[in-house]
């Protein structure tokens, strides 16, 4: 523990003051639970485990991952909000579960039910077609969707599907969604010819591109992909469309601020760890380091943006 204090004493002293240092010196004294809102093995779960392993180095205590999947990722935050607010349980409260899900379904929590610890990851989204597809560009897709009765696209949920709905809105093209349960099922749907185009993450797309089965024609994110730097974003191709999504962690509201700060310092330090950085990039999630306050602000702003986008796309509620 004294080793931990020596590493973070200056930071915690600045943010907590003398009284906060007393709490920091005695926390944590036991293992901590990290609630993950998706099942084991998925990109969110793997990224969370990389974060946990990095934080363990600085907390000098084990971080035990507890998976609570279900209800489009909202079961985890719902469970977290009901836990004891002593700092020994924190969990994933993601962009999709706070900025998107409440616009589509009833959820038993609000953003005010959490004390945010940090933002630690950013997803990227790409528009992909089969390698033998006649559509070589986004403009090809739009032109074909206008001339025919429309094209089918695959996506498991928002925000993936919002990219195509937004593209339809700004171009007048018709795109109809086929709903899948996961990214892997979505890719299978594209490869089997069930759909013409998909919007998915690097972990779903990159292996198929390397195998010569898929071709990415645009980044739907605000940035290009480092793995495919020559592929332009939708905006760079003249379409005013982009989607974004983040990963972050929080504790139940009422958790002592001194303990939240200890967790925040450990999370931010973990995201500067070269091995953690390497692990994140290997699964196609961009490592980031947002303070709890910065992450909450991103969620608040995202909720406004996504609420408007969902309304304009006329997506039905699924309550």
C-alpha cells in the first residue's frame, strides 16, 4: 500500500487535500469487484479485464470481474446502482447504456445514480461490404439505394444502425435494417448475402478484411482507422454522418469522493501502462483516459445528440 501511496500521493494530495489522504491510506483493503454489462469474451469484457489488470498494479488488490449481461447491456448498470456505495464495487456504465438506451427503452437508473470514475475506451465503427460487392464507395451504395427499392444493412443495435439511418436521411436513399444479436452474426449475415452492407467494429471487420472476404468503404467514426488509414470517414466523403461510443466506469452514487478519486487515479494510470495500451489496440478499441467529470460530460452531451438522432431516425421504443 505504501508503494501505491508513493506513486499517487502527489495527485491525491492535490485533489483530495489532507483529509482525503487519510481515506486514501486505508482504501482499498480488500479485493474490488468490477461489474461488466456484457458476457465474457466480447470486446467490452476483454477491454474491461485489461483495465482491471492495469488497475490492480496500483491498487495492490485484486480486481474481480463480475459479468452481468442482459437487456441490451442495461442490466449491469441497473445492478451496479443497487450495490453498496463503499467503493468496493464499480462497473461499466457505457455510452450506449446512458446516452442511447434511455431513448429506446425504460431503464431503472439515470445518470445521477452514479459517481463516475473514468472513461477508458473509445469504439470505432466502419462501413463494410463483401469483397466481391459491386459497391466500391459510399456513393455507390447511395446511388443503388435510390435506384432500387433500397438496400439491406445489418446491425445488432444502436449506435451501429444510426449511421445508416442518418445516411438515408441526408441523401434520400432507402436502407432497411436486418437486426442481429451480435457483431459476429452481423458479419455472417453480410458474408452469406442476407444484407448488402454492415456497420461494425474493428474486431469484427479487420480479420475478414485480412482474409480477403470484406472491404471497408468508410469509417463511420469521427476518425480514420489506423489499421486502414487510406479509408476516408463518411464526413470526408461528403456525408454529414458520424457515430461515436465510449467505455467508462462508475460507482454507485454516494460513494465517498476520496475513494472515487483513488479509483480514478488507478484507472488513469492503468491507461498509461504500455501493456494495457497494446492490449486495447489489439482488440480495436482506442485507449483513452478521461477523468470521471470529463466522462460524465461526454455522456450528458452524447445523450442530447443521440436523442435527437434516434428521434429523427424514427426508431421505435422496445419497452
